[in-house]
C-alpha cells in the first residue's frame, strides 16, 4: 500500500472505530508499517485539516470526527508544483494566509518522495516583484467570505484619506495589485479599492445585500478580465 492509499485507509479506519480510540501501535499492525510511520501519517492528516485528536496515556489513542473524510487529492508532482506556484502569487493578496495553509495541506498529502521533488523544483521558480507593495489586509477576504459590510480607512491615489463603509462584492487581481470591488455607501456606487491603500478594516455584523457588478462601472486600468474558474 502506497502512502496516499494508506492516508485514506487511516481516515476510514478511524471513522469506522469512532468515537472509540485506536492506538498508533494497533494502527501500525493493521497496516503493516512502523508505529513511527503511522504517527507521521497522522500528523500529516492533521496538518491537512482532518479533525483527528490524540489522547495520551496508557488507554489513549487517536479518534476522529466520524463525519470527516479525506478529499480525493491525487496530485502529480507537476500539478503540485503548479499549485505551489499559483498559491505563491497570492503573497500580497488578502488571501495570503489561506494560500499558505492550502500549500501546507497539499504537501501533507503528497508522498514523501513527491513532496521532496516538488520542493526541489519549486526552489527553481522565483517571482519577480516590485517589492514596494504593502499587503492588502486579510480582513477584507474574511468579510467577502462571510458576506459582511465593512468599515475601512482608505487612501486614494492623490493621498487623501477617507472613512468608507462598503459592501464587498469581489476582487480583481492585476499583477501585485489587488482591488476590492465593493458598493461604497459614501459614493453611492460601485468602486474598486486598491488593497495596499486600505489602511484599516473593521468587519461589522451587518450582512451585505446582494448586488450586481457591471465591468463598465469599475475604475481599474485597462486590461482583460479573466475569471478564476475559466478554462
């Protein structure tokens, strides 16, 4: 059994036993590997976000939320490398923390050999950046995900600062720049706010009402908009 198959099998074995616990030693015997290998696999699963808990002591062991399952991640080295590069391009975006977490999860479900090959190849790829961008606040991504109205302090291209209450509608990425597309209550219209010009963010408890975004309403330098989930 290769490592990927064993990871899936470990999850299913723990699910079948839940809420009872299984020791690393027993799991190792079941899968014909060492206790150390099982413990390393369980740590990888935890890092990938699988809800596995360990209880120490003579009667302790591992247990899992019985509803949990491991998503079918069967990445090749080329796919894992592409994902790693794509996630690295989000370094200045509001999604950078989620990107780093996702990268760790991809690595966690690769075989050890594939993980080493992916890391070795990724070390040969570099991103050329201006180096003068302030990362966009991650709170903006959270507000978009939860559909909340936010209050923020913003500095426009002329350097003037203002307080805005906005309804997040989406994001547009252009190189190192990330624009929050939102309905601005101060301007009573749709505006695009460059992420590095957002100085402070406060998420409110108010749900943002649904609105329709038209490309022609956006004040963004010319280019071609390509959807993230496009072909």
